């Protein structure tokens, strides 16, 4: 009779089969209601709630999260009740003895911080003031108030994103804890609570069972096995709950999405390209799943969720099964670890998770830059040629004594930094297998390229100071100033920027596809910001240098050497701005319809920076050519001497072999 459903037991009782009949009896912790004792088919039980109160013998006590308001939200609880107002016990029967909040603070027009603080105070008071006969009305009041609380909190939306996440996280945790605890006082069976604002709670309470448990709401279904929720040795009732809170979604929608390694690999493998950006939208309401199992984070069998959503993903959109992973400070992010998408079709998605928390369905929109083989070839060929020219330039600046001065020292440091940066880029930019190593490579590239730009800035400063002192040929003061300034600035400023960046966001060094800076939180501006600043300063130096040189050219006499030097200085100023600054502007302008053209221009010009440096500072220098001539002449003299020595040795050898023939 019990298994077939052909019995008349009240839903507050348990049906037990007997020989030829059945018996309805109260479960543990419940007693027959007065007037209904010892009646087989009409027994009605009421709860004494022994499991809901502290147990002094075993020091057991149900605990709720302590409400700690974030910055900007202060706990506003009134300790008095204005005349004419009902007490909280009258307005809210589940808190008969509480007077911590006044009814005025619970109206929709009251400030959200005040209403939220009062809500958490009532959750804290539930332990000592709950009456077992009002459990269902208590849960219904909680669900209704949560819906009202989240329906239109305009002042909450004025908080920062992290503060909104703090509030939503605490609210979800408090509800999961309270509802799972209250559910144990409900009769055996399934029950659903809903609010006018759309908040829905589905609960199922079982004392024993062998079949799967299914909870169904409008857009969500949860399926799990009995042994997943029931712990061995637990004689109490088992509670399974599914809570849907539509109002929470807008506070968590903009939180970052963190994909696990499997999801990342699958995404990149699918598109065979470079993933540039990843945006996401919530497709479903945020649902919270909870059970009475003491370890819901490590379930023996996965729980299945079926979500219905109206939006169908497009070609570059992907649906993810995610859960809300919160940190100790109350903030958090969406994560996929422990959850996988079993399948999706049109507007339905099936997920399986090995832990319980707050879940949702996200649709990620992403931009994929397909690998351009032509760009790759241009980049590698150009950088290889640039490395060769930079090496020749470094050797020239080191060993050509005729050009040793402050300007040459600046060229040397610039060439060394660019050489090391290009070499590391060519050999290690895609070494993403080991995350720590990839982060170190990204940090080294960040430092080397920033150092290169800093030396470019010093080049521009030196060029401007040289032009300004050209009239009086006052080079000594410029050289002394630059010698004191260049090394602390050239290597110290980039070190400070990288140190601050690494200390603030160490996890943003390295991406899934390259060992470079991550674009999250605008982290790339720790490189682009200094680059743009240096470009603008160099542009100012360039314009001032041109103005000085123009006035100088108009006042020159027929001194040919001075005229040539000034013209060469003008040419170097122009080349300085173009080679060392404008190329990175092309990189920033890779947006819109002209992005493809800009990408080619940036790759070609930037990969040939070393060639331009060698051309401008070495091949176009008369002193360097004279030194090259001496070197080549020395090589020719050495070669001639070597040939004469070889010929003389051969002649002597031939003569020694011919002597025996004369005998």
C-alpha cells in the first residue's frame, strides 16, 4: 500500500507496511497532534524540532553567516518601535520576540542597506525563536521578502561591482544555510514556495528512498540520486532544495569568467586561432542548489541540471555551465571547474557538476584572430634580420672608438635592449605549457620593451639638448647631465613599473596563447600607457628640435661642415620619431576596417627596427665608414701577408724536395 500510494497517511507522517495493511506514524522528532493519537489513517503529527535547537550534550549549534556590510553599506537597525507600529512579531510570525527591526525599514521605499541588514538579523534570530508549527509560513515569508528585497534596490546599483558581489554572495550563502536547516522541519514530500517577484524555492524532504530525486521549476530542472544526498549513518530527514533568484543575476552578471584548463584548450583547439577577448552574458536565472549532505563540495555522483534559455548561441558564441566561486572577502567570479556541459541544443543546455553552489548558464562572445601565415613569415624574417643588424650595431658601438661619446652610449643601450627583447620574443613567446615560466617570460618582455622605450626617450632628450646647445657648441654640459641621468632612468623606471604591475596583478602575466600581458582589467595599459606617454614626449622633443634647427639653418654662414652636421641632425630627429615611436601607434590602431592593413604595417616596420637603427646610426655615419674601411683594410693586409707567407712556405718546401735530384 505504501509504495503504490494506496494509503491515506497525512503528509506529516510516514507510511509503514504491515501484514495485510499499513500504519501511519510520526517520524523522529515529531509527535501526534492532540486529538489525533492512535488513529491509523488519520494521524497528524506536529514537530518538536529537536534538530533545530542547540544540543548542549554534543555542543551542536546551527550557525548562519555573519552579516558584515561592505564599504558604503552600514548596518542600519532601529532598536525602538514608533507608536502605532506593529511589533515585528505581529508583522512576521517567524520572529515573535524580535524587536531589532521596525516595520518601516521593511517597506520598498526604505534604503536597501537597512532592509538587508534587518533581513540578516532575522536570519540570525531564527535559531532561538522558530516555532515548529510555522515552518512553512516562515519559509514562504523568507522567499517573499527575498523577492521584494531584490526587485528594485536602486541604491544597491550605485555601489561598485565588488560591493554588489559582496552583498549577493552573503545573501545567497545565508539563504542556502537557512533554507537547508528549515527544510528538516517540513513534512516528508515535495513543496514549492514562490514570491510575486519571481523567486521560487523547490524543496523535497525524504526520510528514506531509493529512486532519483527530481526538482522542476519553470526554466530549470535538477536530477540527482538518493545516495548522493543521503549520508550513511544519518538517521534524520534528507533535504534537497533548488532556489531560483532572478534579482541576483544583475549583480553578478559582470563578474569575470575563469575557465579551467580543459575549457580553454577546447576553445582554442576548436578555432585554431588566437583568442583576443572573451565577453559573456547570463542566459539563465541564478539558481542555488543545496542538500543536507555535510560535504556538498565533493559529491560521489554528479548532479544534473537542465536549463532552458531563450537565446540560441551564434557562430562565435559558446555556452558554459558555471558556478559562483566566492572568496573569503565576499567577492568572487564565475568558474567552470567541476562542472561540464553534457550537451546543448537550441534553447536547452544540460550540465553536470560534482559540487553544489549557485549556478547559471553563461554565453561567451569571443573574437578570434585567425593565424595569418603571411604575417608570421614577415614577423620571423624581419625579426631575424633585425637581430643580425642589432648585433652588428652593438659591435660597432663597442669597438668603433672614433664615435665613442654619450650619443653612442645611448644607441648601444637601446640596441642591447631591443636585441634581447626580439630574441626572447622569437624563442619564447609561445611557451605557454608551464604557467609560471610563461609569466616570467611575459614579465621579462614587459621589462625589456619598456626599457627600449625609455632609452628611446633618452635619445629624444639628448637630441633636443644637443640641438639647443648647437649655437654655442656647449656639448660638455649635455654630456655630464646625460651620464648622470641615463642609467638610473633607462633601467630604473622600467623596473619600477614592472615591479608595481607584478605585485598588483601577478596572475595577468601570460595568456592561454602567448607569454605576454593579459587584457583583463586593462592590464595591457601598464605597457601601452608608458609607450603612449613616451611617444608624446618624444613628439614634443622632435617639434622643438625642428624649430631650433630651422632657426639655426636660417642664421648659418657658409660653414659647410656645420651645415652638413645640422642637416644630419635634422634627419636623425625625423628618423628617431618614425622608427622608435610611430610604429607602435600602428599597433594601437589595429581596430575597425583598417585593422588588417595596420597589422601588416606594424609587423613590417616594427620587425625591421634593428635594420633602421643600423642604417641610421652606422651606415650613414662617415666616421663609422672610415672605421669599417680601416677594419677591411686590416683584413686585406692580413690576408695578403697570409697569402705571401703561404706562397713562401710552398716555395721553400718545393726547393727542399728538389735537392736530392741534383745529387
